[in-house]
């Protein structure tokens, strides 16, 4: 097998990114095991040979797609936290903005979301990406809270709980859509729970 190229020129970088974008879209739409490398090549407008210049197989494309999608969710949320003065007194507004960003950036369809969750249970490499992304997000939030003098005991554990609560709310709003639930009320309750967790020394 030929050596995988790391693109340095703009055109090559754009070509590689298009392969990731189109490949990830196809995998999310059709399912990982129902998608072939030639189909990805056709969707991206390149030859199969070009695919193998940048990726060893379709799993590499999937992994890069997951990383890029995860970053598109995480970075805007972290950016809000980095550019806000975080205090208990304004935590409600900050959390409202963060949660709205988190929900709005979840652009993936329910089918695609379920496909990735299934893969995370079947493939160790995919599971590791999700695990690492969650850890990275947790550590950034822990650091930001400490820098803003919100350091309750067991902060790392509390942030892990908070991320789980927000993730659950997001999936409820975007994917589950239970008609009997008022999601504005649910968001308000989630914010109150998070504030109480962080106020508890």
C-alpha cells in the first residue's frame, strides 16, 4: 500500500476535506457497512485512487468526519465560555447561551446520530474518539471554571455530570421530541440543576 499523503497545499487540503465531508455524509445516510469507498469517491468527485492517497480505508474517513463534526459542536460552546465573565450571578445567562449553541450545532439527523452511537458500541476506535472528545471538553470547562473562581469540590466529577445532563437535554430537543414535554421548562430546570451543582461547595 502506498504511503498516506498529508496535504500541505490549499487545493490538496480542500480535496481531502471534501472527501471527509462527502464520505461522512454518505456513511451517516446509508450506514457505515452499506457505504463503499467507490461511492465516497463518486460523491466527492474524485477517483478511488485519490481516496487512497489520503486515507487507508473508509474507516479513516469516518474517524476524521466524527472529529470535525464533534469540533463543530464543542468549539462554539467553549468559545462562549471563554468570552464570558463567569460568575454565579450571571451563570443563568451564560448557561442559556451555551445550551442554545449546543442544540443549534446538532445538525445531524436522528438516523445519522443513531448510526454513530451504534458504531461507538461496535468499534473501539470510534468509542475512543467519543471518549477523548468528552474528556477534552470536560477539562476545558474545568479549567475555565477554575479561572473564573468557581472551584467547588470534586469539580471534574461535577462537570462530567453537567455534560451528561446537557447532552440528554439536547438529544431530547433535537431527536426525541416528546410532545408531552415543554422543552423551555426542561431547559430552565436543567440550568437550575447545574447552578445548584456548582454552588454546592
